[in-house]
C-alpha cells in the first residue's frame, strides 16, 4: 500500500522568497514535485523579500527533508524555519479545566467555596446519592490506561500513553458532551490497577478502560464491573465490537443475508477479537471460527487439551468452530461470508478471498496497514471496511463510546450490559438510511452529529429495560442535565 500525504505529517514551512512575480508558483511547483500537498499559504512579512508560511502534508517525516531540499533548490527561495503541526497541537497538552461559574465577588466565593460549600458537603454526607446531583460525578468519566497496548505502538508506558488518553478525552467532550480525564497508571499489576480505580471511583460517573493489553484487560474489566456501582467500559473491546456489529447489520441488509446464516472468520483474538465475537453471538450469529497467532482455535488444539490455553480462549474454543477446522486463517476461509481482521498487516493473501462465498464481506481493521489492502481485495469482495480514515467504511470506535457513556450517565446506569451494546450497534446502523446504503457507505461518518444522540437514547432505553438503571432514575427529572448537555453541544 503506497503512502499518501496525511495531516498527521503536516508541516508549516517558513520560506523567504524574492519579491518578484512567479516566485510563489515556482516554490509551489517544487513542493508538488517532491510529493507534498499544499494547504494554507500565509503572508507573514513584506519587504525586499517576502516571508510566507506554507502548510504542507507529507507521506512521512523523511519526505519533509525532500520537500525542504526542493524549496532550497529554487533560486531566490530559502527555508527559514519549520514547525511540526502535530507536535505543536500537543504543546502543553490538549485539554484543560475551566470553571462553569465565574467568581466575581465575595458572594460568588462564599457559595462556590467556604462557607457555603459546607452545606452541600453535608447534604452529600447524609445522602451519598446526591453526589450525582451536586458534583461533576454525574458527567465525568475516567479514561484509565497502563500504556501496555497503545494503538499500534504496543507497550510504551503510562507517560507516553498520555497523548492518546488526552485525545480520547477530547472525543468524549466533542461528540458526547461528557467530561473525561486521562489517568495513566505506572503499574501493570491487575490487582493494583483494580484497587487504584476502585479508590478513584467516587469522583467519577463511569470508567473507560483504554489500551490495556490482553489477557489482563479481561480480568481488570470483569472485576471492576463486578465491584463498582458505576459503568465500566473497555473501549478496545466493546467500542470496536459495537461498530463492527453496526457495519455488519447494514452489510447484511445490502447483501440480503441473515445473521443466523453467516459463516464468520475472526483473525486476531486479543481484546477486540473476543469482544467482537461475543457481540456477534449475542446478536444472533451462530457460526464463528477464530484464529490467533497459533492458528485456528478448537477444542482439539494441543493447548486446549493440555490446559495451557488462557481461560478466555478456552471459552472461545468451546463456543466456536463447530466443524473442528484446523490450520492457518487462509486454510479455513473457504465458504466464509465475512472475514474480520483484528490482527496485523497483510496476514491474508488476497487470492484466498476468492474462496469466500459470493458477495463476500471483509472487515480488515489492523492499523495502519490492514490484513489485506482494499485495492488487493477489490476483485474478490463486495463490501470492504477498514479502520483507516482514508478509505470508505471506517470502523471507528468514536461512533460508539461517546453515545454509550452519554446514555449510561443520563440514566445513572450501574453497568453497561450486552443488551446496551447491541442497542448501540443497531442505533449506529440505523443512521444510514435505506436510500443512502451502498457498498461504500455501511457506517455513518464519525462527524455525523446525529450518531451520539441516537446511541445515547438507545443505550438509555436498553439500560432501563435490562435493569441496569435504577428504577427511581427512570422518572427522576434530568431536565437540568439535558439542558446543560444541549448547551455544551
């Protein structure tokens, strides 16, 4: 897959140019010949020379040097300075706290802080439930990570994970009106992580676990879900699963298939692969085959029989692969309707896809390089989805988690059930109307502002129906919260 210019490698180049006609055109041509894509061109200073800031997108940092060299090679032009725009965006962090009410005089101070705050503290001490009404708890989520499975970067540690968690907090606020705060823990011990989050929980209305490696993530989520009275959501698992199901619902509608009749191959059985399988089974899929780095899972595999298979994969082997297939993923793809990749780059030979059923569906979600590229898969599949933003049908978690937490917080759900997750998937799928549904549009854009509200409503309804929301909260007035959310949105 050839690299193309991307905003992640955006550079602002300050260039000194001779003040005479045609010079800017010559510089622009040099940038284009070097493979850069020009965005903005701003005039900074006019004199004997012109100083201009030129923003370009490149394919990678190595191309920056090629572009800079090409500019310097233009007679009458000289590169003065460069700024990496991605790093510039992160200077000082990407989020900040701000006050909802101004402190203009003594009266304001006496209500917001001492002595007036004491009355509010005592009201909560007498009735802890009032913390949801009178503190940020009702609208705040902790984004918790140990930095062991960050994006495609792996175990980079808690400090290096902070920019991702800050970005997650931005997405929560932008798309769901949810205040989120990044918390990166300097421990890999599941016991310490559980204890720390449990001790932090009183200040938050929900916990979003992020980028914690498998299989530890399963134990951490299960324990926190069991021990806390607020919703716990591991986005790498369930956010991915929700959007995969949403995409599949529309893909099945387009190809006139029923979930119960599908034959599905899932490759990559980490956090996301297991959660995707769970939600597919709960939604009605009956035939799933899973494969990890050792090949296809089954109850006949050696690590199942000798007891060395992890508990999660042990479960997986027992609920999947009814035919007892063995081998590598490409060996068992015959007759599959759907291939879901949550593993690594280029693990599926494109020609193997020819052995899938007619109108094959491929969701290849490894980032940045999918299991099979859309270009290579095109001759063999009808519907192609990836995790990348530069191809159609991006399966992106941001379609799910802001609305999921918005809905859960609005009804004060104590947990997020599988019914709530399936409801979220169906709500996302429904955003794409029958009139708009086509092979390259099976999931809505991440910038579709209708998605989060639709998901929030579906999740809130499912929480009530499943008993995850306290009965008293079904009728209690949340007008103030809703008004505040609409104002923020």
